[in-house]
């Protein structure tokens, strides 16, 4: 795999194939997020790690153990993601000072992680690993950017029925319009 | 029981649920068939999970609730996915990976955690039915708008009259956000939910 392909995958994962905004995977986690940009960045980093480790484990399981029983894919993948998230949560609690993300477990188990693991089964192992990092970075940047933009929205200037979630959706829609202008492909 | 239902629906839950499930509402609302399929999947999996969780919640220790509930939901989602694959393969193709990701959907999990975990079977079934039907109606409403305006078709059949006037962006990702935002604003206006939320912020 040469540098151009890796760069293409990374750019696609962050921009034109952004999971949270364009593929609607993990969108709820991004829209519901009311944390500061800094906390969003930390949670996003944790989710990226979950995506990478989950892909490292689920790809071989899918290609070697689930060949005869493909209908167990979702159950096995959810189980692996659960295990990975719990282990990262336990380690982070012990080694990170002021670890305050009590909701990390619920946050990190989202559609983006499971969807990525399922998508990655169609690629080769190396591509799957690069894709998981790229999608994770894209997810992290989306969360941070969205948290920053949402904190600057002046609710008073918005018609009452559009306050809250509708304006949050429209804000995300505007970011989507900008991303749609870019057409990098995996 | 009446108190539980009223508080569940009035404390802004429909809006919160729609945000948690915004991903699959938008993903499945480009076509009415997909919206109905996803609506049915959400409704049935939510209902079955609520029944099982409300029946066993007393014997599950607190630290094991998340993994147990998630695996229960995943089991039902896998079952529904296989049934749909057998009977409605076109709908499963339309929904793609989103049908599987329903297993980790915060909507179903939160319904189990907040309602089925604290109530009996009857209340849990009622709440799951109300929530599932609410989701299905919103998804179908969004799908109707997006399919007619974005694809100039309905139930996959082209509408000749609208072919020259269709706006393709509405059927795409941006249309998903735009249409859901408008539908939610209409829900807020009709239910007066924004007044409730404003009051909550003031307090």
C-alpha cells in the first residue's frame, strides 16, 4: 500500500466519507453531545482507539471464525466492542488523572464503531486498519467541531420551534453541504 | 401508571429520542419502503427487548446491566434482520449496515434502561409501543417528503408530473438533516414542546 492510497483513505475518512455526518453512523452521539470542545476531543480520541482495536479483533474473527456462521456477525461484533470499551474504560480510570467520563462506555458503543467493523470486513486487513484510524479521526474532528459551533449558536435569534434540536440538525446539515463538495473515495 | 406515561412523554423525551435515533431516521427516510422496514424493526425490537428486560431486571446486578441489555437487544435485532432478509430482501439492501447498527442504538437501550428497568411488563410494552410508533410515523413522514420532492417517486414508482421539478439534494444526506429539522420544528410547534423546554432552561 503506497502513500497516495493511505492519504486517500485518511482524507475520505475525515471528509467525503465522514461516518457521523454523511453515513449517519454515530450521528446521535455527535448531536446529543453537550460537552466542551476539550472533552469532546478526549472522548473522540477514546472512540478512535475503540474503533482501531475493535477492527484489529473483529476482522480476523469474521474472516476465520465466522465463515460458517455469518448470521452471528452482529452478536459477536457487539460483544467484542463491549469488551474493548470496558477494558479501555478500566485502564483509563487507573492511569489517567481526573478521568471523569463516567459515560464513556455508553458513548463509545455507538453505530459508528459497529458500522465500521462491519464495513471493514469487505476490505483487506491493512486497509481496514488504516480506514479505522481515518474514520476515528473524522469522528473525533466532527465531534469537536460540532461542539465548538453549537456553543456559538445564539438561541434567542432563532424562531421558537426551531430552538434546540432542529437548529442543531440544520447546523449539521450546513457542515454536510460543505463536505459534499469534496469527493475523495475509499 | 398514568403518571409514568405522562412524565415520559412530556419531559421532552420525543425530541431526545429523535436526536439519539437521528442517524437511522435520516438513513432510512430516503424511501418509504425503507422507512417502514426500519420503523417495523425498531418497533418490534424495542417491544421484545422491553418485555424481556422488564421480566428479568430484578435479577441482573447493576454492573452487568449494560452488557446484558445490549446482548438482549442485539439478539432480537439479529433475529429481525434474518426474518427481513428472508421476506423483504429489497428493504434489507436499502437499509444496509444501519439495520445491524440498530443493535447498539441508544434509543432502544435507553428505553430499556429508563422504562423497562423500572416498570412492569404492561407499562414497558405501552411505552415501547408509543415510542416505536412515534419513530415509525416520523420516519414515514420524512420519507414521504424526501421521496416525492427528492426522487419524484412514491413507493419506488416514478411520478411523471414531478420529474422536471425534483430536487435531488433532498434525497441525499443534506435533505435528511433539513427535512428532519423541519419535521421536528412542526412537532415542537404542534405539541408546544419548545415552551416546556424554554421553561426548563429558565428554571
